[in-house]
């Protein structure tokens, strides 16, 4: 397997290391923090070998999972990990809906929250007794005689409701210009209103031959339109990095291996935290993408084809 040589130091496949280098690699970290989608499972189901690899790793490594996917309930996450041999009492997971709830509680948010996200994400907020506003759900007129922008402005200006203290954006397959306009109105109306975002992905891979537009483009539109800088509580945000280091009481970042399949989100996040970084080619990054990427902070230290390579790695190290 070829080493990636687009930088001064080549990025090597872990299975191409010498036996001593493999042993050194395995001994260089105590904790694995891993992404989920594209690493543990894909659009179809569990990635082959992940279950056996995790069982090997959890014998002497701590495991934690950090996802940008706040579209699943915790019960759904628990069931997916249970199929991989990780019972709920061993499951440590962080995703944008959870970090948003924790942040809003930490700042004692009592105002309403306008949320552009999935229903599952909104339910996380509502379950913690936050007042959640969403919509608009109806269509504004776009006939030639009607001025839909003026209709929207009149609708918003005439509407009454609670004071909004935070605008939250994440993945929402039903997002529209009206949602962005309403978010902008709330942010303009209240200078103390916070803009919080979860996933910032521009592209979300669903498989090797399909991907969809992520929320990153819409977040960028709202930031430019309002002049606000979003508080990023998903990968690769610095605020999430600070939270993770505190939550898991990380005192030696280099003893943590961060595993992911995306260069900006996962490898960029690992760099922010000061972790070692391992890229899996089982998800959203191809070999060609890895070869051509030029941002050093978004490149891994090593790469593997998938989690299943850990099985062979342990076999190679244990051979006498």
C-alpha cells in the first residue's frame, strides 16, 4: 500500500509499518476517540470487521465516539453500538444535539431557541424543557402579483412570540430561504442572540457513489448575512474541542488516537485537540482525495482501509 508523500513526512498505511513500528504505534495511545458514520458503519450497515476490531481494542484501550450526526435518538445509537458489541453502559458518545443541550444549560438559557434542524434534534432540546421555535412551514406566495419578500417581512414583523436567545442550525433536509431569513431576523432583532451550529459539513457522504449537500453552505450564508461568527459545537469546532478535552479529562492529548473518515471534520478536529490522527478510507475520503489534500492540519498521521485492519495489526504484533 502506497505511502502518501504530498508533504515532507509521508503518511503511511499502518499495516506497512515494521513490526517494531506497529508495536510502538499500538503502545502510543491509551484512548481511541472515533467518528461513527463512515467508520463504524455506512449507509447500508456495519462495516465488516468493526465489531471484532472494537472487541480487541476495548480490552486495553478506552473507547469514546464523537459524531456530527445529531439525527439519531440515543436509543438508536445504543442499538447500533450493541450490534458492534458495545453495550450502553460502556458507551461514551458525543454529538451536536447533546453538546448543544449541555451548552444551553451551562449558560442558563431561559429564552426561546429557534432551531433549524431535524425533528430528532429539536426533541433533544424539548426533552430538556427548552422552548423551541421552528418553521415557517407554509409556502409564501410567489405569483407575479405578490411580493413574497414583503409578505414574509410583514408576517415576521407582525408575529408575536417569546424572546429568542439562540438560533441553532444543524442538518435539515427541509431548509429553505424562509428559514434563513427568519434566523437572520432573530439575530438582527436581538444583539445578544447566539448563533450555534452543530455539523458544519459541506458534503455528507452516504456511500462510495453518493453524497448530499450538508449544512455548511447554509451556515456560511447566515454568517455572511448577519456578520456573526457561529459557535461550532460539532466537529471541527474549537468549542467542541475544548468541551471534549474537559469532558474526558484529557491531560495528555498525544495519548489519544482520533479515528475518522473525513479530512476537514475529523482530522481537523484531531489537530485542534492535539490528538494523534488515523484516517479510515471506509467512508468519505478516497485515496485520491488524501493524495491531493494540501492543508497539513487536516491530514492524518497514519491511515487504514477500515477498522478491520486493527485485527491484522494485532496478529502482526503478536507473532513471535
